[in-house]
C-alpha cells in the first residue's frame, strides 16, 4: 500500500540521456517500493520513446501513477496519440497521465514538426477528449487539418492531460483547458505561488473548478548524500542546461523576480550548441559545470532543495505550503531517494500528530 505521507512525491526515471531504457524499469519499481506516488518519463525518441517505455512500466509496477512528463504536440497524429493513451490506460489499470510541453520551437521547425500556438494546443486537447468519448472529429484550425477521424472504441476512463508551463500565457492556458500543470525547475516558493495564482484564476475565469487543476512543482533536489560529482550533475550542470537558453531561462527569472544579467552571461558562452547534438556526454557535463560559476549562489538556495536530507525534506514541505499539490523530485532517481523520502514521510507524520 502507498504511504499517504509520501504519495505526493513523484520522481523521474531515466533523467537526461539514457543508453538503456531497462534501467528505468528497475528505478520505477524502487520508486514504488519506497512510497512514491508517481513516476515521470521525459520522452527522448532515441532510447526513451513514450509508448515503448510506458507500456513496459505498466507491467512492472502496480500502484504508482505513470506520467508522460513530457511529450510534445505535433509529434504524433491525434488519432495515434489518443489510441496510444487509451491503450496505456487499459494496460495500467487507469494509472496513465498524458503530459504535453510546448517544445523547443527552433529544433522542431528544423525537423518539420508543427509548433502549435496556444489556440492550437487547446484545440488539440479538445480533439483528444472527443476521440476518447467516441465522437467523430472533423476539424480544421490551428491544431491541423483532420477531415474525419474516430476511435472505433471509446475510452471509458480517459487519462488526465497536463501541460508543462512557466510563462504566464502557458500557465493560464493550463488553467483554462488542462487537468494539471507541471511547473518548471528552479522556481522559488514565491515563484511557485505566483504561478499557481495564474493557473487558478484562469481556471475560474473559464468556469472550471480551480482546485481540480493539479499543480506539480518540480524541485531539483541535491541532498548531501550525493558525491560531489553527482551533485554537480544534479544541480549546477542541470541549472546551466536551462539557463543557457533565453527561451527557457527568462520566464524562470521573471517569475522569480531575479536579475537577468547572469542569464545573458550564460547564453553568451554558446553552450546551447550542446543541446540535442552529438557531443561527448562527459565533456558536455564538464562545460556545463564550469558555467555554473556564473549563477548566483542564492539561486540554488532559493530555487532548489539542498543540504542534508532533513533540510531537503523541509524544503519540499515549503513548496507544498506555497500551494503545490504534488512535488516532482528532479535530478536524482528513485534508487537515490530512499533516505529523503523516509525523512519527508517522518516530517509529515510529525506535522499531523
């Protein structure tokens, strides 16, 4: 059975580049054993294709939610996406959650993948819901051109659909049209609270119950149980991998009310050439870690969970107090999270006693 004190915690398996997806199956099983409530998979097409890995996860786990966190619009035909999701719901016994992201537009345009605007993303979700309901869809608009399509069999238990977002417009889109939102790493608790207000206000304006929108706060967690090299990969190098892109970094610092100058310095290094390229992994990590010296130390202290496991557990509680419904641990994998999850569970039990 799940530990009700830790089932608000979720974790990624196979973070970043992964050479063997089978490792993720063991990580997911460990996450279930230590009491996590959900397992997230961030899709990469080379070794972490969503349907393949999620299908395997449905058969090696029994309780945890299985979250596509995230796939992208435009990479699958809506009928294929709807059918894959319905199949995963059946295989998992209703534990699948479909998560979308806006994508990285320059890369997607280079590959010929459509980049949807906000109206297109909202319409895409509407199309999926109609297909799951067994309706025939005839649609032409910002989501594409689909003269006539239908699933031969309706999905009796359609999965929740969530959206990754950090900027105000995307957060409002999530509140108005999605079942949940995944906030970006390195938001402060104040940044999380600001983000949640945008989501809930948009839901209310759309005539929806704002408290039925599930908010996942991603918290990069680097306890001192990690080696210095592991911490560098989990915390500093990961931070640079976000802040080296203006498209990603600027919305984070604006939501946190941070100074822009460090972002400009990191972008000027040209490290974004490493993203999606065929670079040496060890060399890439070294360069990213070196650039971390450009990041103010208070960004790590206020935008992540660092210190001993008790300090990290307390920090996770602060994100819940800021209004998050769920915490998504980032950087470490379930096989590294046992002491932290245990400390968090103890903290919650003491608070409830």
